C-alpha cells in the first residue's frame, strides 16, 4: 500500500537552464499557469525567457511537484560525433615566425601574390586573420596572417591548437637573433615542426651557410647535413625560390599526414573577432573538422548563434567551408574570443544552453583560475595533473644562464622531468609570460626583472614569476617543489566493517542494507567494498548512511545503520561491507 502512495508523488527534474515554455511542458500545465506562479514570486517573464533555477524549483513545488535541479553537464549536451566518417588529407595551417625585420611580412605578401590561380578568379584579399594560398595544381596552404610567435602563443594560451607548421624566417645577412631563438622555443614548446626559410639571399652580404651553422647549434640541423630540418634559401623581395618553399611546406604536410573529417558537424577555432557597426559581431573561424554551413547553429566559448553568412579570405560569399578553411562569419549573438573553440550543434536552443552553462562555469572558474604557482607544483602532482616541471629562464649573463640550465635540468628524476622551455639573457617580457601561461610554465628570473607590461600580464594571467639573485636559492626552491613531483604512494586505511542483517527495497532509491557495525566505523561517502564468502564482489562508495530516519556522517562499532551502496542493489543478508580510505603518502627522498 505504501508503494502506491509513493507513486502519487509527482517527481520532476528541472534542467539548470529552462525557459517558461519548457518548464510548463515539464509540469504539464499551460505556460500562462507558470507565468502566473512566477508573478506571485515577483518574476515577470515572457514565454521564451529563462527562469532562474531556484525560482523554477519553487514554481514546481507550488504546483505539487517534488522537484530537483538536474545538473546539466555541457558534455552531455554536446553530442558524440559519430566516427564512421572517413578522414581525408587537409591543407596545412602555417604560421610565419622570426626576428623583427627578417622579412616575415614581405614573405607572406609575396606568397599571396604567387597565388596566380586565385588572382584569375578575381576577389580581393581581405584581412580576415588567415588566408589560403592555392597552387596551380589545386593544393592549398592556409597561412595565419599575423606573423610572429606572439599571436601564435596567445592563441595557444587560450587553449587553441591550430598551427601545424612554423616557417622560421632568418635573414641571411643577419643570422640568428634573440627573437629567432624565442620563436624556436615557442614552436618547440608546442611540438610544432619548423621549416627554415633563409631569407634575403639576394642581398650582397647574404651568408646562408652561416645561418645553417648557427641554427645547427640550436638543434635545427639541415637535411643536407644529415639532420631532419628543411632549409630553403629564398628572397621574399624578388620571389626567388618562394614556390619551392611552398612545395616543401606541402611535402612536410604530407609527411605529417594531416587529416580531418570532411563530413558531419564542424568544429574549429575562432582566430579573430570584432564588432562591426553594421554587421554586428564578426568572427573569423578556422574549420578543423567537418564542414561548416550557412544556417548552422554554433557555440564558441560562451557565445552562440546561427551562421547567417560566410565569406572567404577573398571576400567571396560561401555556403560551406571544409577543414583548414578560414572563414569570416556573421550570426553570433555576442562576440566570441580569439582562441575559443567552436562547435556546430543540433539546434540553436542547445547552442544557447551550452553557452549559458559555460558562462556559469567560467564565472566560477574565474575566481579560481590561475597559472601554475611554484607552491602548487606539489599539489598538482598529487592530483596527477603534472609530471613535468616547465621553466622559462631569464638571466643577466650567458654564464648564469648556462649554470642555471645545467643545475636545474639535473634535478630531473626518472619520475619527474625539468624542462627548460626557453632560456635567454635579458629582462622578462610579455612574450615570456604568454609562453608560461600557454604551457603552464614558471618563469625564473636571475638578476633580471619583468618589464611593466610583463608584470601586468603576469598579474592578470596569474603567471608565477620567481626572482632570484643567488643561484643556490633558485635551485633549492625548484628542488623543494620537485619533492612533491615525485609520485606519492597510495596507501589504504580500513575504517571499519559492518555485517548486513536485513535488506529493504525502497522505491526510487534501490536496495538499502540494514547493517550492524562490527568494528571501527562506517563513514558516509567513503570507499566501500562488499565481501561475500570472503570474495570482494563490489567496489565503490557508500552513497548514503542513515541511523533510523536521519542522515548521518558516520556510525560507530556496535550500532545499527542503513547503508546504500552507490550503483549497487544486489546486497544480501550475511554480506560484509568494508569501508576504507585511500591516503597519499609523501615518498621520502
Ligand atoms: P618583418 O619585421 O619580419 O615582418 O620584416 P619585413 O617583411 O617588414 O621586412 C623588413 C625589411 O626587409 C623590409 O624593408 C623589406 O623590404 C626587407 N626585405 C624583406 N625580405 C627581403 C628580401 O628577401 N631581400 C631583401 N633585399 N630585402 C628584404
């Protein structure tokens, strides 16, 4: 009889984000009834407006429902994209890097002009953040328009991974310069392969062999010397060998086997965005998987919308865009941010829901989010989030740089490695901070200081900068952080055990075991295993623990309690429930 009564109760799960219309459907009443209830609570809402979840809860209860908020994970909203689609070769996405004045901009311009096939078709190059170069035989390369590793690293700092290949421009009359080294280190930090374009070979003082020698010392050994780095001698000014460079880029792309799914919903990255007075939010997206079409509902970061119109880098209208294609799109409700990933979803409602949930999460995270702090290293490792300590070193002299590099790298152990992402003489710059942010690294300054911009960026992005003037102290600090990096040992501690003396099937809950605590204590939410005839038949958690009707935290030896095991209902009289906790112990060095 009692069971029948329980069935009378109307239970409803309300999504975190719900509109008046959706709430009315859930509660099986006309929308105006919900609106009236809302008015009673002082909330004036139209049918398509979202209702704050606490208010939705109250409305449901007022209408006789037992309601709870269903936490919606954005993962469950984003559909699994079926993987039956074939992956096909896609054009490489390339960034041009190098020291200032070595010819990055000129090279990009020349490459675009080499683009004969496109010129015939008409269309004027637009600056949308990336451009596509098509060779006469139809093969394509996508170039990011902003040269330099700064743009590349700041996209990376936002989690975007778009670049396949870096073209390192080194002027043959100037050789390796500080930003050349920085560019190499930035590319290496993210495992982006490098092709070297030795530029300005038309100049009288050009010495391409010197560039090869200098880069070899940095580990970029030319193929003709038995290494694996492609070097191409070019003149961005005269165009000499630029086509050969493009061929080599495509060759490397082939070796890298760059592939993407062409069919199915699009995914990719926002590389630029701006607010246009006439057109509203305008974003440049690079499609990385699938095909983006006009009309597609899309979410990018915390903004969403529907693709209203799409243009390529020549300003031509498109209806669809496949992998590696940069497109300028209209239709976002708000401005997405460069570096945000975008996905196409089933409908606009879903897009809005995902955006809303992300917004809420972001607000929560913003309070917590920060870069890696040296003090956190220990904890991060305990939580299994880190097994490599990345450092950026800036020092006053080459001597101290080499000494620190050596001493710090030697602190590596088989379990933990210390990796110097970038080391150079000079002050700490904004680039260093962006690299640290993008790669979760810590900056160590020895007798150097951050400049004002670097300081501000570090504060904003919460990047840890440690300043030292005694080498020994720097080494000690890192060593101490590394002690935590050693994998802690997991140790199990049994808390107690209980015998099952009766079982109860409870509607909507499952089987609850009536137990007697034999020794120690049974603790709510602790790990538990079920032992039958000496054999462990279940491992999981104590989901709920009651003494009589009351929820309790723990029950001690000699007392009775009701135990519900998480996701398990097959408990039998005579079973033993053992409750334990896992402790992480610091290993001794
Ligand atoms: P960026 O700072 O790396 O983007 O360098 P730019 O593309 O602005 O080039 C810097 C200067 O070098 C400009 O005056 C260019 O005209 C010149 N330059 C670039 N490439 C070449 C080249 O191949 N040969 C010669 N002679 N000059 C070049």
